[in-house]
C-alpha cells in the first residue's frame, strides 16, 4: 500500500536527482574520453614515461664480457625484456646490465651456492661471476611480465634442475626460463 508520506519522499528524491543531473550535464558532456592505442612495434622509439639513461662509459663497456640491455620493449616486440636473455661466459667473466630507461634492476633468483645479488633501481649494474653454474635473474617489478634472464658460467650445468624448477618463478617468467634452458641445454 502506498503511503502518502513515502510517495512524497520518492518524488522529492527524483526531483533532486534530475536537478543534479541537469546541473552536471554540461560538465559531463565537456569531458572527452579518448582511448588511444599504443604502437609498440617500433621498439627504438618506445618509452613508457621513463626518461632515457646513459650512465655507462665506453671504458666500462670495453671492460666487460657481455652487455645486457634492460628494455621496456624487447627486440621481438615483447614488453619488459633483457636483451640478450641468455649469456654464456667463462668463470671470472663480467656482465654489465645497461639501464636504458628508469624502472628496472637485476636480482638473482637462482645461483650456485645460493649467491645473492640485487642492483639498485634505475641504474646500470655489473657483476663478476667467480662461481661456475647457472644463474637466473629478474627485474624485481617486472618479473611477472617476463623480464628475466639466464647466465651460464663456465659451461657448468650442475644446477640446471634447480634453475628450471624453482618455485620462485611465476607469470611469464616460469615459461620463459624453462624455454631458454630447454632450447640450449638438454636435461
């Protein structure tokens, strides 16, 4: 049964709602919501609101055995990648991870003797590998997007099972690490 009091409340609420809509209608119409597609095909021009970094000298580049770039877009168009994703060096070899834009770092996930290493964010980093074996590493904020890499030192595959089956891998990282190791090394 409709009570007169409830009917008056309902009509009053409706009038307030319509008045508010009419007041806000011009402001809502003035806003334009435009969705733009990102073109990530040209990796040379692509930057995700990060400023470029050039913190490595030619002398530093010449002193290392391999240079791995930290990229927002990899050579194949995939987002957040190290290039190359696999490095093979001798014991005592040095790798330089070159920051090309802000937002990346390097952190070991698997390493012989449980060696720990984590670089600073937004900076290029280097490491001298004195222990043979397989090292897997990640970009801490982008690991689930597949920003991972592998270093094989001294052709030593003694920890390949640990490197392939580590429970710390998740997202795209898990499949990529296994793909890299299976492509180059047989169990």
